[in-house]
C-alpha cells in the first residue's frame, strides 16, 4: 500500500553559463540527488527544467541597441506608440528603454486601474468614487493626475510606474486608456505589448487604421548582429543587466526530447520532460496574476499532452457511496476509479474538477517549487503524478 501521493523535489544544480551542455548537467544533477537521497526513478516520473537556464545556456540575449535596431526596421524610427505594457522593472523596463531609443517620439498607453497581469495603479473603488468608466474614459497624463492625484504607487514594490516609465526616455509621453485603438489619436505606428490579449489588440488597431502594427512576439524573431532570438520574440524576456535582456528560449522541443532520451538511457525508465516558465496562479491579496510568459510550458514530451482524467472523490463519498464507510467505502471508491474511462470533462463524475491542461498544472507546481529567487533548484522532479487512490 502507498502512503504518499504526488511529490515535487527541487533539484540543486550548478550555475549554468552559455555553452554548457544542459542535457548532461541536468542528468548529472538528478543522478547525484538520487544517490544522496535514494528516491529512485520510475516510469511516469516527470523532470521539468526552468526556461531561464535553457535560454542562458543557449546565450539567448539581446541588448538595448539590438532591440532598438529591430524596432526601427519594423516601425520606421519616427513616431510610434505602444499599448498595454505590463508594469515591471524586471519584465519590461529594459525593453521600454530600447523602444524609446528606437524612435523620435514615443507614446506609452497604459491600461488602468491595473495592467494585464494585475499590477495596480488604482483600485476599482477609486474609479467608482471618481465616477470614471474604465471601458470608455481615456486620459492624458495631466488629466489623469488631476482626477486621481499622485497616489499611484505599487503596493508591493513601492514604485510609481507612471513616473518610472516616463523617466526611461526623454521622448516618452504617457496616456491612459483600455481601448487599444485610442493610441491612433497620436500615431499609426504601434507595438502591442500585451501578452495574452495581443492578437485582439493588433486586430482592432489595424482595423481602425493602424499602418505599421506589430506585436512583441514579432520583434527579435531573428538575430540582430550577434544577438539571440526567439520564436516568441520579446515576449517572455527578462532583465539580464541594465542594457540587456534574456529572451525566452528557442528549440525547446529538441531539448526535452534529447533529455528524455538521455534519462531513458541512464535510468532505464520512461521519464517525461518539459520546460516551464511562469505558472498560472493569482495572488489573492495583491490580485497579481503570475503569468507574464507567453505560455506556461513551451515544450514537453508527448506523454504530458492532454488533461487529467480524474474523479471527484468527495462527490461520490457524499452521494453514491454515502451509506458506506471504512474498508467497504475504500474498496468501492477504488473500483469506481478503476472503471473510469475517457475524458470526463462535462461528465457528472467530474463535477467540481476544473479542466486544465496537464502542462499548465505541472508548470504551476514547478514554478511554486523552484521559486524565483535563491533556492538554486532550476530542475524539478515530480513523482507519482499519474497515480491515484486505486494505484498499487
């Protein structure tokens, strides 16, 4: 009988550098941890590697000057506007410096009361108190300040992102609107900087008369000089230094397949592999949605496709098996689980089980386990993920 279910271990690894053999290093780290702790490997284990070390070993970086050059080629280098950038020193500030450097005049359109991932300038209560309709009302900076005053400091970071972003270029003018088409009052050359709504924003701006309209994931999709590049362009990039960003990794499918083959060779087990970035969870206090990457998992082996096939045990315990208890209840529940078949989404058996892709669930588990600071565990080993109450 088993006494534990899913376990996630953060695996300590070296500080990776450009050119390192990541497949070999991940394998060595896992084998060292297994030898020290004796946990063993099994078919169906999952090994996940954070996107940051994949990009780092690839040398997937771009400088402010390289990004500015790519932007000038796409948007002309004169006046331009950006819509819906997230409020982040790590995620967007260096990119904004590059954008400002690429043109003579830059209009930055911020959404309000918060950005796309929940970083707030204001609260909904403040909008209500001022009689402002965020779906229709737009503002230039002076009017915004006159309406709401100077109290737009981020509750966690203590940064006023309006003033901070304005300071990143002498040519920057900031406006506020939740309608992406509002930017066309200032320029027809537009870069949409939102993440998950970017295709809609681009479509609306083009339909309303935008001329050169690009998305962040259409910038840096090929090298500029000796820069890196990514199929996601600038989406998912992070600050690497004051004048350089780390791009989202490329060729991740090839990496996970190579890692799975290596692990099969050294352990004799079928181990699923994936690359993960941000999880997809929301902070209940600050309202921040922790999902600034374009996807949770850019690549994974085939065994991680699809959604879980699970029964809601407490539902059956309170309904069909309400008269049972003890071993009789346990045996009945295990039998019901063994009988399940197919995708249960929409079936009465799956009541209360929100359908989500396996890789989105796993990515959140990995992100929470590894953290984003100094744990030093960019590799996650997950065991028993595909077991259930009926498993031996």
